[in-house]
């Protein structure tokens, strides 16, 4: 079980996008990276390919960010927060915010 999953709101803690908030679009577990919406945007120059119908030009796309550079957003404190795991009485394993002891997964 991962501490940050697809669809989570995260806060960027390091780098040029420090302080930005976004939703996780993809998780790349083999390299411990995340693709976050509207964060770490780069310009990619592409050549036209008429056979594939791809026009050339400059595209803006999101690149992956390392998991260690983001924190899960806690709506109660309105900041990034660390996450731990807890097993509930019914046997489910859930994520919990460290600062407030609130359950992330409902």
C-alpha cells in the first residue's frame, strides 16, 4: 500500500513549483515518481509526422516529480502532512494524517 495514490491532493515542497497544490494523475511505482496536475510543466519540441497525423510544434506537458518532494494535503490544517498507516477494528488498513490522527481513506 502506497502513502500517495492516484487522485490524492498533494502539495509540492521542493523546487520551482514549491507551494503549488495539485491532484496526482499517475503514479510511477518503479521509479518512485508522481505526475501531478499543472506541476513541473516543461516544453517539448516535436517534429511533425504526417503518417501518424501528428503536427509539429512546442507542446507543454507535465513531467514526473519524486515522491519525496510532495506531501499529502490535509484540508483541516490547510498544509501538507505526513501519513502513517493504522489497522482499524474491522481489519481494514487505512492511511492516517500524523498531525491530526484523522483517517485519509473513508
